[in-house]
């Protein structure tokens, strides 16, 4: 009877035949696909950096994002082309090349409208492309570069897709769950959010600090509204307000606020209350429109530049780097990360808000110089509130100096709260609202502040 058991040597030979690559067409190189994968993706990363810095690319979020996508599209295209010269062609690389290339060109050419559409379209399409690409590479790429080079890049793309989808859905849900109070008022090419409550006069206008929105004053405004009219608003690019498209230094912010109040039919004079950087904007407003200010409250305010200090060189019309400078590009690139959900880790919900906040801090020295234009408030009531925690002697001394701006002023230290808590903690918010109402009473009765 014949022995039907397979010969071990015959089995080994068959396995070798199965694993051996087919004969290569002329001109193809065996074993170099790993270098092609690594080199192509590196070229894509380098191209992305160079395109972001290119002067012909707009220094906007859409322009910079489009440049990054075009750079990576080039890398994928190079992989598809060069891998054809190896024993393992990778035709699938055409798919991410087309996806990123078309998206990048549209973003660079048409800007924000395309960015808003892609926020919904890109995440599912990119994630599907990643899944499809992984299945193709498992069949077509027999190289360690698949695990050590390609999969990390695809993993990052998948995370960006999931994060982008989450951010887009979360923003839409927040709009539904938290409808805008008040209204939008056009101040000259863009609209700012304004919300006023209460009745009586003089009207109080609250200014949040750097990076803040009107909601940051959610404990202070209702307490003030019990006795007089109070208005909160969002600066350009913040909260419900639209971005301005130009730098927002203290002078421009004061101009916007003045336009907002007048076009919003909020008559003056006003009691201005500014927290942190908001104090600089209140001072700048008072310097520009002195007849429209009835009193002021500086809430742990940043101090203006010293009147005796040498003025710094003024910023250009588009910021310290000039139009489309490297600073603008860096800000645009950083703000684009908020569309991936990363901004929420910093407490910044949207990319527009993130860019606005970064720009605000970058212009800090300019804000301080412009606020120094106010030399005195004459005898208008002024309360300077200082947080009792977290400050050194220099800050406290600067707070005392602010109190000298008026002949009718009071400096109060709010014990037990820090810089944020002076408006965000119940005790701090009560102290702030009390100071505002003290100034309202003094302005209303034409009597000095109660000491």
C-alpha cells in the first residue's frame, strides 16, 4: 500500500516557493521598498513645512492647513510612483495623495468656506481611507517599514480624523444646547455679540480678561443687573462674535466697543469694569472717549506701561512680523489644532477662539502702551480691586498706582481669592459686583465713593 504521507522536504520546498517573490520585471529593485516608504513620507513632512513657510500661501488657518495637506499629498504621491520600481508596488498610496491634494488645493484657494465644509466631510472620509489603506498594505507591503514607519503615520491620521469629527459634532451640539443670549451687531465688516440685562443707569459694561468670553462674567453680571443695566460682550473671534481678520490691539478693541454700544443703542455714559487685560481696554476706552465714562472698576487689572518708559517700536498694521509674517503662520498652524479637539485640553473650544487668544497675548506690550494714554480720570469714581492670593509686591504696588488715576478712588484687596477667582469664585464675584455697584451709586448720586 502506497505511503500517502507528505515528504517533509517536499513540503519545505513548496513553502519556499510560496514565499519567494515572482521574477521581477527589468528595472525593478528587490528589497528597497522600505527605504522608499521612509523616504517618501519624510519628503512629505519636509514639503509640508516648506509650503507652510512659502510666501504665496496665505497666513490663515485655511491656507496653512491646505499647505500641510498638499505637502503630505506629495509624499504619498512619491511613494506611489517610486514603489513601482521595487518588487512591491504600492498603488494604494494614490488614494491618500488625491484626498489630501484635492483638499489642500481647495483650502488654499478658497479659504474658510471650504474649511467649514471639510470639517464635516474630512473626518469620515479620512478615517475610511486609513482603514482601507491598512487592509491594502497588509497584502502588498512586506517590509518592517509597514510597522515602524507607515502604521504610526496612519495612526496619527486616524486620531486626527476622530478628533476632528468629535470637535465638529461637539461645536454643533454646543450651539444647540447653549443658544446665544443677546444679539450680534455689525461694527464694520464683522459682528460682535452683545447682551444687556437689567434696567437703570448708568449702564455698566463688563470686560473679560485675556482669552475670556462674556460667559466668564456669568457670576458678576446677574448681581449687577439687580440694580442697574449691565452689558457683556465678546471681543472679535471670541464666544459668539465673528473674527475681525485684523489684529485687535487695545485701541481697536476700544473702537469696536464704542461702535458696538452706539450701533447697539446702548446710551452712555458708562461704568467700565475690566478684569486683567480687560482693565487695559477699559483704560484705553476712557482715554479715547472720556466724556462717555462715568466711572471705572479695575478688577485685578494688568497695569499699563509706565509713562516714563521708553516706548517700544510700534507694531505694523498686521502685527509685529508684518503682513503674513512667521508669527502669523505659527499662530494659524497652532489654531488649526483646535479643529482636532486639542484646543479643549487648553480650555479653548474653537480654533478661532484659540487664534484670537494667542494674538491677544502676543500684543500684550502694545496693549499696555496704548492703555498708558490715560493719565487721569479726574474725579470720576474708581475702585481698584486686587486679588489677595498669588501676587508679589510688584503687582500690589502697580495696583496702588492705578488707584492714583482718580481723585475719588478706593483700593481694596479681596482676601482668599486669586486672579481668576476674583470673578469666578462666588466670594470674589460678590466683591467685584459690590465694587461695581459702589461706583454706580457714586456716579448716580454725584457723591464720593464710600470709604
